[in-house]
């Protein structure tokens, strides 16, 4: 069995898979609401190839996963990106692989800190939300009404993900 050790999520390391979504100092920002709110602007490139679909904003509530986490399948959305932003102050785990034919040798795992979100590029292989310290809610922005926009692959051998 292959064992992955999750690494800290950085914008550069995650760039091949999608966008790191966070209110960080290098993000474009604007003061709004009479100076009472900072708008961290355009943090993810929301993309869909199908003009029939519509953007949806959802909340996903994910159960806590016991460690080490066993990965038995992955999914991708070939026609659209999908963004996850945690609504809790808890870290979570992201497991991804590059777009294209699924290659289990190219799977990577990241520990995502509270306040950080991810936007998966269209076609990026990923596992569903993996909450680490309790039931966690995520704000999810993606496209609905898109047929054939979720491919799943069962791994021939599970991957085990451990924290550092």
C-alpha cells in the first residue's frame, strides 16, 4: 500500500490543481461598506465549459475522518471548477491528482489551515471533503445542471494518508 504524507498547502504547490482561496495580504483587496469591510477580490477562477449550467453556492457538511485516512476513490468535474471554503476554524485534508488520465502515482495530499479554501481546476482529480477535527461546513461554489460532469475512479489499491 502506498502511503502519502500530507504537506502544508501553499499557493505554489497547489497551482497545478487549482487556486488557494484565502484572505491573505497578497490578494487584490478593496475597502467596501463605508470602510468597514475588506473585499478580498477574485480569489478563484470559476470556470465552466458548458454555457447551459449555472453557478451555485452550497454548504457541504462533512463528517470527521479518522486518521490515517484511507482513499479508495477519486472524482473530477471535467466541465467546471469547484471551490471549497471552510466555514469552521478547523483544518481539513485535500487529496488531489492532475487532470487527464488518473495516475495513482501522482496523487498528493495537503493539510489546509483554517481560513484557506481551494478551487479545483476543471478536470482535477480530487477526493471529497475530509474534515479532520470534527464535523465541518464548507461553502462550495460550482456549476449545476451540467450533465456528465462527475467522473469517478475506484483505486485498485487504497492510499493511506497520514499527517506529518
